[in-house]
C-alpha cells in the first residue's frame, strides 16, 4: 500500500496513509474534517464516506425527510444516512 489522495468533484479533500494493513484518513479540507483519523479497509470505502458527507450516495442525492425541531437544527449521524 502507498499513500493516496482522495478527491471529490476534482479537488483533493484528503489523503490515505497506510497503517498496519489499513488506510488512515487525513483530511485536507474542512468539509471532511469528521473523517480525520478514521481507518478504512480500501480506498473505495474512504471515497464512499466522503461522498456521504457531501450528500451523495451511489450517484444520487441523499435527503433526510424528518421534520426539524422547532427553533433549532437537526443533525443526523452519517451511519443513519447509509
């Protein structure tokens, strides 16, 4: 395994650093900061995580149709969007 970059929409957003047979994600853009330090088995697994964060899943938009609470924001864990 060697170091690899992860791109989204033609822009580098992170790097994958080999570590004990896995790939550790190093974020280089704020939009994927939540993935910083996570381990992935394959580059594709990391790219899918980046796509989910950017609101895409298998080339389609991911929508959360649950109503927002009054006067606030709703956050949804990424695992629930998959």
